[in-house]
């Protein structure tokens, strides 16, 4: 295999891996209206990247730890005086700002902050692929394992408790999966656009689905198609790959929602 | 054997003592309704029984192996969540399609399995919630103001459905309600709650108890029932008879509430 082909293949595999990991979790993010929460966790991970680079630790580990700390802190502090979204806004933007400040202290040769803000999918190595597919499988496995319980908790905490399900535990599991997805996706689409990869495929899948499972299936399909289409388009048009993937997903969303609206209009006659 | 016994239960929420010294028993097959003014701790009592709020004191004892079916006040389903009635019945554990169809039929919504929850009317939604609660043949149904969003004919029709379910399955029913006049007719026993149990007994006993009258004297929910008492002292004994009239009346309009 030539060098050119292999790095494109690696990029495609990385994109598809992240899309598949993000799909089931992305549905929960949409159903539970956690979009802002996902965004905040992703932005905060930049601080983790900076810390990891400063201490010569793996970027994945740094991003994961900070994303987890961020998610745990916001979950824990919620409902103690501050409105949840205020708290999220303060924490997420502070973490992003501190992260960018921290990055500036690092020797310039070692880091290009753009790579972590917008992703650098064409530079994905074999080791990165292992981390992406390993972490992604773990995140998707967590969500699928708790699928029915988390779905019940999403419908109502008391409904869950009456079925012997602890809604707090289910939320923690989803939070853990979110931190994992953020950590694996940072290399692919970058911290600023991770939430887009969670939300847009799920939102595009909504009009096509009649059950939660089908929505997750469609989201995986749309996410994977966006990743492949995005990598191909970025290569051809010489555009940044991460934003291109998200742009393709957005086009698929417009197509899906537009088609659904058209079909509804036709049914009404 | 007693299904549920609550003894000397106290619950504190947000620094406020919501329940204090509550005693309650539910026997197999009986319909027990908890009435009380807003903030009297009705929903908190149900949630304490479900284990959703910690106890400050006292105990909640369930008969070993008792299955509980819970019907919440309402279900705020996000429009982004696609969910058919049949799929909803399989949460959190998958049930066979025949069992789901049977539960829907028993709750009065046969054939609605393929319909999206978001497309159901208020009355249909409460029946689908009831159908889910019936999965696994529970010995006790717990309903938290199941008719809060329904109009009066819809409410009356729903309570008749509850009675039909009890008759068919033998399940006991513990519910909270605001619709005093309808509840009175549909219950074997009424518990009047206001942080503690003020009075309890057969519906007609509670309706004429001074504690009950003191509580509902100014409440709009009890206004109708109270008018009859206040202006009709000589006819206290005729009170259950009144409800006998209410019932067929509500019955006649019930189909509108299902649509």
C-alpha cells in the first residue's frame, strides 16, 4: 500500500470509528437535552491536552481525565444555587481558556493548538487508531449495555426507580461514555466540533426512526457516511478534514429533515 | 397478607418536614386513594414507597416478592425521542408481543401498539402508562394523580378502567388524586393526608369527617362536595347516593375523553 493510500485509509477508519462510538451516545445527548453539556465537556478537554503535553503524558489520557473531572464536577454541583447552564458555561469556558493559556507556555515546536481545536485526522497514526477504536468500543459498549435502563431513566426518574433502576447511576454511565467519546474524538474533529458529531447525526436520524434503536442505527449510518464523505471531500478540496466532516453531516441533516417535511406536506395533500 | 405497610414514616425534603408519623396499610385487592391539599405530601408518600426519597424515620414494608406497577402523573416525552407504545411497554425489560398486546387491551387501548407516544391523546397516554404498569402482573398498582391532565369525562372513564383492571387482575391500587368527588365513588378506602394522616375510612365516612371538611373547606377541589354538605346537613346520609348519580353521568361522556 502506498503512503498516500494508507494515511487516507487511516483517516477514514478513524472517522468511522468515532462516528460509530458517538451514535448511540449522541441519541441520549439529544433526548436528554445534554447538547450544551457535551459541548462544555469537549471544550474543557483542551486543558487536558495542554496538561498531558506539558507532563509528557498521552493526550488521550489527559483529555479523558479532564473531561471526566469536568463532567463529574458539573453533575455534582448541579442544583446547588447556580443554574446548571450558568455553571456549565463558567466551567467549560474557563477550562478552554486555561487550556489555551497553558498551551502557550509550551515550546512552540511541540504543539499546534489548532490541531486539537479542529482535529488533525490526516495525521492519525496506527497507535491513534487503536486508541480511537478501543476507546470508542468501550464508550459504545457502555451505552449499549445500559441501553434499556438509561432509556427508562430518560423517560422519568420515578418511572426508573419504580423499575429498580437508579437514574443517578445511569447518568454517571452516560457521563463516563461522553468523556470517553470526547477523548477519542479530539484527534479526529477537534474539541470545538465534537458535540456536533454527537448531535447532528442523531438529529438527522430522528425523522427516519420510529423506535430509539432505529434512531441509533440511522445515526451510526449517517455519522459513518459523514466521516467518509468528509475525508474524501477534504482531500479533494484541500479543506480542513474535521470541519468538512461536520459540514457533510449538516448537509445530511438538512436532507433528512427537508425530506421528512416534504413527506408530511404530501400526506396532508 | 398485607401488601404494603407504612409505619411512622417521616420524610424531610429541602429542610422541610413533608411527612411526619404517617401510617398506611394496603390489603390485597383494595383500592385506596390518598387525598389532601397541595403540599400535603401525597406524591412524596408515593415516592417514599417507591424508594425514590430517603426516610428520616419509620419504615415502608412490602410483602416479599410483591411486584409494583407505577403510573406517573404524566410522561414528558421529548419530541426527539421516537417511541411506540409497544416499545415503551418493553422498558426496561423486553416483553413478548402477546403480553404487550394483552396489557394494552386490559388498559383499554388495544391495537395502539404501533402508535408513537407523542401522537396519543391525554387519555390514551394515561392508559398506555397503565398498560406498562400492568406488565408482569403486579400485586400493587401505584398511581400518582393519573388523571391530572384529563377532563372530567376522561377522568371518570379512567377510574372505571382502574376498577375494571382490579376486577380482572385482583391487583390492589394505591393512588393519589385531586378529583375528590370521582375518587370517592371509585375507592374502597380514602386516606386524607396533610403531612400526617388526618382521617381515613370508607369514602362516605371520610367525606363527613370534621378533619376532612376542615381541610377542604376552602379548596376548589372539594367545593362541589362541600356545597352539598354545608347546604344539605339533613341529607348527609344521602351523600353516597349523590355519587351514584354522578357515575352514570360521567359514564355517558366517557368516550369523548378517550379520543
